[in-house]
């Protein structure tokens, strides 16, 4: 009896509590704004990507205690093949051809790629091309009923514009977050070799990589690629996307050539500081000071001199060496760049034609019989953190050659011989002359290192 009275009192109390008011359908006769209509058109173009891959992992073995062995040899190691899997996102940009833009790191090492559409259809994809330096990849599926997203012009994007990130974080399915453009032209972050990011506070979580960053009209402005989290496993409001203008140009090069063919400028330098600007008599505090020019390079042929301060390229400001690195890396072969620079206190403009990188190469058999059949080149690269880097790369290994039997593969970087750095052929020949009977080459292959014995 007492229980019934308490229950009746509880119902009476609840009946007097006002319910929260429902959102109005309209304000001042205008319907409430909603992203739903735009998302209904756009979300079918954003897909889930699941991959299976294989990667080699180097495992070091215990080093023998023999002092003589420890003096002349590195720790022995073995390589094991590991199965990998990953989840990411992609954006259909050409429904007729089945072309999907995504990130390189989403499909890296993949031998099987499965694409899942919003309606649950699963399709097998093939790789058309990939560019690790910009983290862009293109894959293709075959289906007659696909939806593509319209492409925007990311060059007109402004800080403060509203954007929406669409992806598949954590494999949960289609997820949407919104925010604004926080900054443009972000570079020097060390995330990729070539950077020109859109920064946004729209949450870009794990699994959003390769997904779409769209404006409020549902047009693609960027490809989500990275988050900044200082060890966090989720977004903290600092996310980065590749501008679609950049990604779209890379995509067409990958479709046409299967790779991105980059040229060079042939000018090394350093950032302009306020103190240096005063010494040069320049009324600005940022730019790129030319400190070295390679003979016969595009910079040399165009008339650029040591001491020139480059401040703009194609009317876009140049603030640092990172800007110069990105500028050259994003130009197609045969394109001309209009450089604005200061020389002796006067501003001048010079056109520079981007040309292919000329590589000094030779057959490895000249170095050692066991390298016969391997084409090795002297490479020069401008690295974001380390400045100019010179190194030797195995450009090609002929099938059935001595080099292949010894264990060399195309793309190997010869890092050292008997613990001595090798950056050019002169250093290699000097080491070979002193160690002709037996040499250990430290080779970098992708993200791992291995040792190859030559004797």
C-alpha cells in the first residue's frame, strides 16, 4: 500500500516538471539552417578504405662477444615479413572512371585494397599511382553507380571559412565534423616532405585520413591527412588537409605517368632574418638568401646569383627555405617560375625554367663485382630539417644480375661502407681502395636498414 502511494506521488511530481522546448522549425519565417541537405549529396562520395599489406621488419640478433667481431661488424639481423592492415577514407572525384583520391599512408604496403561505399557495397580497388612526398595516392574501382564530389578552387579559401570534415574514424562508419579554416599554407611541420596544408579545427580523427574537407556548398577543398596531438590518439582541434588544387594536380600526374616527375632549381640557401635584412639593406624580414648555385642548373642558366634574396614566386610570397622547397616540388617539368628578388638593394624579376634533375650515375660493377647490374646514382635533395642532403641510391637492379643475387634492390640507399658515410662516388672509391678485400654496406630500404657483405 505504501509503495503504491510513493509511486503515485512520483508520477504526480514528474507530471509537473516542464519538458524541454523543441527547436523551432523556423525563425522569423525562415527555416532553421542545416547541413543535412548538403551532406546527403556529398557523403556518398566519401568511402571507407580497408587494406591488407606486407612489410619487412628488421630484428637485431644478439651480438657475439668476440671483441674482433664487435670491432669490425655491426649487430647481425634478420628480416621477417609481417602482415599489416589499415583503415582510412577516400573521396570519389571521377565517378565515370572510378577514381578515388586518398593518402599515400593509407594504402602504403597494401597488396589488397577494399572500398566500402555508404550503401554497403564493397569493391576491390587497384592502385593507379602514389606520391609519398605529398602523401597523395590515386586508386580506382569499377562500378556503374558511383557518386562524385564537386571540386572547389582551394586558392580562394580564406581563414574563417566554414568547412566540414567527412571520413571514417576508427572504422565506425561515416562521420561528420565541422569547424573553420584556422590557417592556410602551413609548412615546415615535418609531416611530409612537401607541405602546404590547410589547418582546421574540424575534428580529424584516426581513420579520417584520405577523407573529404568540403565547404558549405559540398565542394571538395582538401584531403584530410594529419592531426596534431602531442601523443594523443584523437583530435585536439588542430588538423591538416592537403589543398585540393595541389592534390588534383598530383592526381593528374599520377594518372598520366604513374609518378610525379619533379625538377630542380639548383640553388641552396638560408632564411632571411631581420638582422640579415638590415645588412642587405632590404626593408623586409623574410625571404630566401641564395648561398650556393650548381653549375648548369636552372638557377644558373636563369641568371640567379649568390647573395640574391628571393621574396616571391609567381606573385606568391617566399618567407623561408621551406617555401622554396615546396615551390619547386610542386612545379611540373617545363613550367616557368617568375621569381622576384632583391640584388644590391634593387628588386628585379627573373624567369626560371624547371628542368629534370640531372643524375650522375654508373654501373655498380665499377665499384665491386657483386654490385654489377645495379645502376647507382649520386642524389641531391633539399630536406626540410637537415638542409641539403647528398646520398647514393640504387636506381635500378637488373634481373639475374650479381647485384640482385647479393641482395640489392631498386630504391636502396647506400648509407655507409664499414661505418664510413658515403655521399658521393669519390668517397666510395676511396673506401673501396682501402677495404678491397671485405666491406659491409649499410643500406636503407624504406623505413628500415640492413647490412650487405661484399667480399
